[in-house]
C-alpha cells in the first residue's frame, strides 16, 4: 500500500513528528516509519517540537506523555490550539483511564502503549490518516450536496422560512431565536463547523461560536472530539426533554403547553432533513449531567441483549433513581420490545457495602425482563456503562455532578477495550453477601 500523496508525478510521503525524551525510542520509531515510506522528524523536548512546528507541517505528531520540559498533555493542548487539523497520538508507558480520558478530551486522536509493536504503530497511523482522508472527502461531498439541494430542491428553498418558524416554537422552551436557529440547523445538516452553521442559518460566525458554547452548557449540542471544531445536535427527542426539565424548574405552570409543542417540534424536525447521512462511529464528550441522564435512559431503552456496568455504590443508587424517574416510558418500551425475546442480562460491579439493600432494584428489573447479576470489589477503578457490546459511556459517572467529565462512544475499538477491562474485573470480583440483596 502506498503511503502519502502523488501530485504532478512527484510522490509526497506523509510527515510525522516524534516527540519523546528517550533517544532510543525516537530512533526505533523513526526507523520503522521511514521503512514504510513516511518522512520523519524528532524532538526530545516540547520546546523543540514547538519550534519545528513554526516552519514545518506534519500530518501526524506522536507525543510522549512524560517530557523533560512539559507534560505531554499540556503540549497536546498547545498543539490543539496551533494545529487542530493535525493527527495527534499520545504515547504512554504508564496507562491510566484518567490520562486516556483527559488526552481524548484535549483533542488526541488516539493513544499507543509502550512498548509499541511496529505493526500496531503502522496500523494506528495508517487508520488515522485514512479516517482523516475519508472525513475530508465526505465533508466536501456533503457541502456539495447541500449546495446542490439548496439550488435544486424546492423544499430547501423554503428552509429559512422553516428555520424562522421552528425558532419561534423552540423559543417557548427557553431558547433565544438565534440559539434555536443554530440547533435546528444542526438537526438538519447533522454535523457542521461554525462556518457552515453561519452560512446555512444566516448568523455571523462569531455569534455562532458564542451560541455553541451556550447550547453546550444547556446540554443539547456536542462537539466531536476527533473532528476539530465540528458540532452536532442532540436528537430532538432528547433535546426537547432536556429543555422541558430546565423550564420546569422555573415555571411549572407551562408543563402542559410545552409537552404538546414538544411532540409537534419533534415531528416537524424529522420531516425536514437536508442531509440524512449519519456519522458511523464517534466519540462524544458529554458536557453536563443532564446530557448523561438522557444518554443513560436512551441506552437502557436500546439494550436488547446485555448491559454491563462498573459503578460506585452511589452511582448504582442514581441508576435506580434514573430508571424509576423514567419508569413509565421504560415499562412501555420493554413491554413492546420483549414479548418474544429472552431477558436482557444486566451485570453490575460495585463496591462492597454492608448497608446495600437492592431488593427493590432487582424486583423492578425482573418485572421489566432484565436478568440481574451483582458483584463487588473493594473500590471500583473506573466507571463505565456498556450496552450490547455496541456503545459505551465512561468517565466520572455521576448523574448529579455538572462538572463530571464523561465520554460516549460507538467506536468498536474503544468499546472492546472497555469490555475487556470489565470482563477481567468481573473474574476477580466477589459475589455480594446474601444479606445485602
């Protein structure tokens, strides 16, 4: 397979910068990469790397997490500001869930564990470059389709009128007109940069950046970690529910009106989609506890075969509270979905606690056709929530902590890593004492 691009008959290899304070590591990685056709440069310090980046372009930067003059995560943050389009991969000899989550949060496109196998190094870099190329090609295609639809599709010619109408309806949920326009635009195009939102919605780009931050705080818009400065909207079902809950805390008398309008807005937004394409795999940052709450409930509803969770005891109680709070919706969904299906298997690893009494939880789950198994460890090493081996949440799993950092993914590599960690912990965990169930 040829690595790089060919222009005017001249072959151009992708350029890779290796930042590591170990001379042997830099030399070995450089040797492997150059044999594959890449061009490499290296730096022993963060300062040297930043100097190289002032005058040179690199497709990929490999960053050791421990450097002599600067923490690798701090360097990653600097590089994300300087070179958001560059692929950045963290290298660590001391893996921890906290470091991995922080690296992804700061914009890393992946990570490698020392010692690095040559085939793993090459496969990771090749996959990241190919994914970036596909994303760039897809973005160009989507913009071309959007432009074409705006010219040829009579319904799209009325989009601005539709945008204004939906913005006025969403304003009753507590959004400003421009906030509503940004949200509706993202529902329609599904994934867009601030410039694309500004062009489609007719709002200044500077204003769009400010509104995006506001909508992230509210919890109905998220940014894609592996696609710098790209944003997407939470589904209308989840977003309108979040807005209703916020509104209810200020004015309970509006409940009936808002609920009726929610159904109408969801229906109308689903009918008007400029581009129906979906993002295949993703890693999303969950910016607020309300988002986490909505995501947990939607994941529970989607579960068909199994749910695996690693949770502190207080989070187990919060999960029970979340299930109780949405009990009527879940009961209806489970009744319709499980008539001719085996029970969904639920496995939970939590902390040992002499005061645990989860008989109510077990009774409720059994009624909803869940088959529950519980084990404990002295202290959970991290929190995770996985459904059908297809999607996962992980991070500081606390439904009531607005500052908790959590990630959701349907990327099979990430899900497999979390699933493997769960299975290893499940083997070593202990059954709960009989008096605690």
